[in-house]
C-alpha cells in the first residue's frame, strides 16, 4: 500500500546545556506519525546547514558524516521501495525498526514448517484430515534432507530462500527422490504455503516463488466401464478378504462415497428420503459438504449382506472397511485376478459412480454434482468420461434423425429438357419415325 506522505529529516537536537556540539538525529514521518532516533554522531552547529541537512565544508570529518547520512538515506529508501512493492502497509515504526535492525529475520524455515504441522495436528478432524497432515510431513522430511545435503545445515533462514533454492529443491525431488512431475509440484505447493505464511507474518518481504513456473501433467483417470463393473460384481474370489474388499469397492461405485466416507458410514446415516426410499444423508469428511444419495438396489444388497458382520457391529458402521492402504493393496490383487489391464484404487470407484453409473445413464450433471458433494459443476465435469458405447449410441440416434425422411431433389429446367430430348430421340429410333410424322402424331 502506498503511503499518503513520507518524510525523512536529519537535524541537530538541542541539548539541555545549550552546547554548540549537538547530536545528529533522524526523524521519519509517515502519514503524519513521526519516529526519531539518534544517529550517535555529534556535530558543531556552526558547521551544519539545516536546509541541506548536511555538514558544511570539505574537510574529511564533514565528508565522513555526510557519507554516513547518505548511507542511512539510501537504506531507508531501499526498504521503503521494497515494502511498497510487496503491497503491504508502510509505517514510520516499521522503517525505524528496520533501520535499527530490530526486525532482522530470525525465524528458520524448518522451524516455521514444524510449527505449521503442529497446528495442523491440533486441528485434525476439525478442518484438516490426517492424509493432508501426512503429505505436509513428507514434504518437510524431503526439505530437511535437501537442506542437509546441499547446505550441510540443519535449517536455514527465510532470507536464504530465492528462486535458485526453489529450482534446486525441485530438481532434488525429481532426481534424488525420483518423484513424478505432479508429485513434485504437490510437494513444492506445500512448501510454498509455508513461505506465504512467513510473508503474511512479515518474516520476509519478497516471495521467492514469484518467478517460479510449473505445469502439472494432465492425467486422465478413467473409471470402470459398464462391462468391467459387471465382471467385477460377478467375479468369485476364493479368499473372503478379497470378496469383502470387492463389495466395499462396488458399494462405492453405486454411491459415489470416497474411501474415508465409506469407512466412517454409520447405520444412522441411512435415512428415509422424500420418496420414502433409503438414502445416505451425511457430510463429506474432506470438505464438510452435505451428501445425499438415494441407495440403488446393488448398494442395498451389500448393506444387507454385512449388517451382522462382527466389525460392523463393533464399530457401528455399515461396512467392514479396511485401512486405505490395505484396500488399495487388495484392489491391485483383485484387478490382476479379474484380468484388468490397469490397477484398481479406492478413488476409481467414486469416478465410476460419477461417470459410468450416473452421467452415462443420462442423470443430469447438476444432480451428480449434489450427490458427489462437489462445490461446483466444473469439479463434476472431470468425471464426465464417456464410453465408446455411449458415443456409438448417440451417433446412431443422430443418424436416425438425419435420415428419417429423404428430401425430394428437384430437377432444373435444363435437366428436364435434356431428358425429354433424349426420350424423343429414343422413340424416333425405336419406331423409325420421322420428325414430320412425329409432329403429325
């Protein structure tokens, strides 16, 4: 924010004993609020020009004092420009503190990161999920290892951060940690949050990420097709644990619940809807948004199957859901046994509901948005992956509409004349009729 007024003045402060040798003071005024301090330099009033605010004469002592005052002026103006460019409010107190070295950044990068993670830990279940904390924990571990490797230090000050540091950390994640492009950028984004936090606290003024450019790789996360979902539902597994995991996954496919919401689903979350049918009425753990989903017969059958399961009775939950790690581990095994040329994971079930089960069966996208608990239709559009069979069906309908009635093509006058002339010529030839006889006829 640009201040409405700024003033910097050097003057000799009048001492009590009216001595001619006085202390040189500096006064900084912003928006009418003054702050002043001693420069700890003394000078003879007879050799001082208050209009120029400098010592008079060409002697070495005068040159030395004037150089010192010029240096202070330059330091103040540099800080003033820096804080103005940052878009923050400038005050006389801030400038004076900077000049006196009172706000030299002391907060360390990893120290601030650990403080952030501690706050996040205290708020688990009240705005933050454990998975989010885990990602920030992994990020700080990578950053700590990078700092020790490159700088042989346990921590760094925020003033040590610059664009080169960011790029070197990115290279470290890609090369040493073997992270993919999108995973690398996720860790970078987590680190950036800590830097922005430090800027907000005015620990640093410049954003080292200002000129950092990055672009995520667009990944198309396909859902199960109608045929693949059919095969999965009807596949028999000799191991009970795989049957349970498959059933939980299929339940997600027909309800759109994320893993954590399926894990936490209570029997009390199954309620009667306005249509007197059973609905899931709950809130998403991730966002807190409401989710109201009518239960399809496939989902109701699975609920009925596990209503007396020991784990369900013990936890008061609808399904005996394992940990996310175990679920994904077993889903890989299930995919292999089903002969799928891809890996199954818990989130694929949610995409299958959003695409294969609902959108491809002509459920309006705004209705799907509400059932998935999305905040905008744009989020839901990412789930709208159309199968070839759907494309073929729609094109067949289009072809039928286009070819329902054949339009009658009208001949031009010239074409009609040419056709008639040809017919007359053929008749004359066939019956050996002359032009004169033809006219008589």
